[in-house]
C-alpha cells in the first residue's frame, strides 16, 4: 500500500476537515472516486471499523489493507485514513428503506416492500440500528 503524509500545522483540524484533505490527496494521486475504508485518530484512539478488544494502533490499518485499501493518508499528527478506489462499483440506486421505532423504543432500518408482506415479521424485514447499520434520517 502506498503511504502519503499531509502536513497540517494548524490546531483546528477535525475529522471532517482531515477526511476532505485525505480524499483530495487521493484524487491527486490517481484515485478517481476515493472512499475511506478505515481511519484512526491518535489523540482519542478512536477508529473505524472498531470492535471490543481491537488494537487501536493497528486494527484499522490491517482492516483497510485487507479490504481493498490502496493508499494510506496521514493528516498532520492526528488522523490516518486508508483509502480505496470506488470507481467502477455498481450502484443500486434508490433503496426502499425507512427507519422505524418499535414500541420498546428500539430503532430499526427496514425494507419497506417487506413490511407490507403479511408473512414478514419485523425480524425478517428490519435490522436494528447500531454502529454497523446506517441511520436513514
């Protein structure tokens, strides 16, 4: 995997700014449609993807390298990103999904065509919203 460092001397660096800089650097290094597949923040040890027991110093990088990452971009001394090329991936267009909140307060993302099916239960049509399921609001 290729490595790239972006100097950032300012103190106002946040995730949004760092990720934009990483994507811009990836485009300048011949990636047409870069996406962040993994990242790490040094000061907080936050990373994505994450799981209990993951080594915050290395897991994000191993995951990114093993799942299509082609470029590692470090921004300042605070953020590291593993970038992958998504140009050429097919898109599925509009997905018929919506968020629902059950009576117990648990949130779900559901395939709306299945909700009208008398055979489908909430467990069949829906997935609980957690760190892996994106909120559609």
